[in-house]
């Protein structure tokens, strides 16, 4: 995520930008889960719990696949706009499709 957001990642022990959580919520959990399940998970978990802690074994397998997809797209994207455009194209959640931007010279 650091590559597409222009931030520096030095490991979880040093904290991560809130932007990483927003990207994860949008492109991992919101894409993976039905809207009502996603909303319910957000309400039920407390501040120290992560959404993946509430998933069943089958849900964890789907989560792992979604994370792999997001990481693959992020690693081949030139920046956040390019990443969002590519994810929107792949997503079953509909919204306005952006452009895929070529890497700046």
C-alpha cells in the first residue's frame, strides 16, 4: 500500500496510516462481504477486534483470496488512482469506473 499511496511503511509495530485501513475496508471487506454482513461486523466488533476475527473458516479462505487479489493489483498499479480504477473494474460493487493511468515518465 505504501507504493500506491506514497507513504512509508516501517512495520505494524510502528503503526500504519489510517489510509491503509480505509483501503482494506473498501477493497477487501466491502467487496468480499454482503453489505448487511459488512455493516453488522463493523457494529459488533469492539476497538481492539479486527473483522477477520469474526469470520468462519470458509470466510477466512475467501478473505485470503481477496487479500491476494488486492495485493496483486496494488503491486502492479502506478498510484492510488490507477489502483482504484483497476479495483473498480474487478469489483462486483458498482460505482463510477475510473481510468487506468499509465505510469508517469
